[in-house]
């Protein structure tokens, strides 16, 4: 079924076996209907009532499926999907200095970013992700790719001290970021943000400029922070203080700051994060792969810090599968806290949906299946033998499923993934994306 033909009056009904609305918390609804009209959720009610209230409306039956809010990837560098598997099994600074940054300087341009972002969009849609916080060079190419394909994104323009293919200097990055925000200000699916790369690659002056511009535009700041112990040691040697303290003293800590990784946190820093309402984007697979350390997720959650989950790039993961990432987040939280009670299945799904929406400032619009919110949805098929018997569909979703079981995805009420394999984006041609990826592979490693 396609909703392409719906008009202002008639929508469509989705009848899965289970619905997890995320809000209200901790519930799984059986045999309910989600009713969509236009780009929004119109109703959520028992299937028997929906038949009477909306007679003749088309019905999408999803037997043995669990319907959830579209997953929100809180941290990615989508274009780096073209570097998936390019440099693995290396420590962070070796990986960055000797492999990733040299190849980026040699090859990255507008086309690389557009093609890489399209490759990532195909993977995200096919695994149930409907929104991503993405940061990379050429954010104009990123924004164009998301807009062309009907995909929701926070497009975070990078700021970094050194010259690269996109910009000459810190100030040049900021000027180019502002121009990009202007160009895409009327795109409803694109939300702008600044992404100063990290404390070790941005000056105090750069952070102050970003702080002032972000305040003026009322947009978020997305920052890698306390990713490794080495980052802390370097900062103490060079500045005498830990990076988080420096960011605090520069006046950047607020509910507009999105911090990524946060594997090195003492109790005093957790108090600062709590008091200033800073958000944390936790990237468990990337932290494990680069041996960066462990984010104290349970401690943060018990302090009421908003923790969301991101994949980081496919070059340090090596996939963008949010269901796998939520499983890692739940398991790692239990291991780090030495408590099997840490991050249960409901909390894990909240981290991948409503918590991501809160971080992006979009919690009034996405992140849960509530009447009036935008229809960003994913349906996961639990009919296969490896999910049986289904004692608890949410446990099966978090602990047994991967993105491969996602069969349907809607963004803004548009049915973008149908029957698992048909990606119905406006401009996305999967054969062309694959051919472009192969061309880039040949350029990256001739
Ligand atoms: Zn990152």
C-alpha cells in the first residue's frame, strides 16, 4: 500500500500486532491501530474501534510486526560510509591522523559527501532509522542529499582549526556554515547545528564565535567530548584543565549542547552536566571498536541526564544499524554498572527514540507515537523462528532483532520502505548509489 494518494480528508490505518508508543512509558499495546493523515498521527486506538471510526480507510496489515517510533541516530558522519572498512583495528589518534584525515584531505569534495550520504540514507531507511544528527564537511551536500530523499536530519556544520577541502580556517568554517544554514532554512526536514569537532581541534576563539552565533540563531552545538583518556591527558598537559571544564568556562554548557562519547567523567563533571542540562550521545559500538572507554550510562540516567544513542560513522562501527546499537547500549550499560537492572529494553528503545528527539529539540514533533506528532515510524517483523516464542515482543526487539527485520518505514507520513526491500525515496536510485560507491572505492584504493 502506498499513501501517495491520500488527500486532506482521508488517511490510512496501520494494524500491527504490537505497538510501542514509547510515551506513555513502559507499555506495549496489543491489536491497536495507528491512524495516519497527511504527515501526522491522527489516532491510536483498539483495532475493533478503528474499523468503526474510520470505515473505508485503507488498512496496512502487519501481522507479527511490532510498530515503533522511527529510530533517531544521535551521532553520525554519514558520508564516511564510503570509508567503511578502510582503516580498522587502530587506536583513535592513529586512525584519525594517519588514515582518515589524509584520505579525507585527498578525496573529500561535494560529490563524495552527496554520494556517501545517499549510501548512508539507504542503510538507515532499510534498518528503521528516520532521523540522524549528522556532521561532516560540505554540509550543503549533506543537506541536499537528505532533502532530495525525504529524510529528516540535523545537519551539523563542522568547525575545525586546520585547512581542508571545504574550508580554509576556523572562521571560514563558521562563515560557510552560516551560508549553508541560510540556503536550507526553508527545508522542513533539515535542522541546522554547529559541530565544533573536539576540544583538541578548536581554539577558544573558535568556541566563543560558535557560542555567540548558535545563541543568535537559537540552534544546537554538537561536540565530540571526553572521547578517550588520551584526550584528557593531552588537555591537562596543554591547558592545565580537563576539556569539559574548558568548555564550561567558555560558556557552552547548556541544554543546547549535544556532547558525544563522554567516556571519561568524574562525579563533579556529571554534576555539571546535570545542572546545565547538557545532552549525551552515547556511541557504544564505536567506543568499543576504538577502545575509547566506557560511558557511565547508568550513572548519567540516574542523575536525570538525557542520554541518546548514535552509531558514529560506518568507518568506526561498521554499520548504521540502530537496533544493534541499542542492544550494545543495553548490554554495555549492564556491564559497566555491574547491574543487570541497568538500561532495560524500554529504556533502550527510549534512548533510540524520544531521548534522541529531546537532544535535537524535536521532542514535540517526533520520538514517540502520540496523536498530533509527525508520522515517523518503523515496523519490525518478528515472525521468524529466531524470535519464537514471543513472551515479550519488546525484549525480542531489543535483544534479538537487528535492522534486517525492519520491513516498513514512514517519514512524515511518506512510506519510504515497503516490504523490506523497496526503498521509495524521491530521488534515491539504489543501483546508482551502489555504482557510485564502487567508483569511490576505486578512487580511495586504486
Ligand atoms: Zn563522531
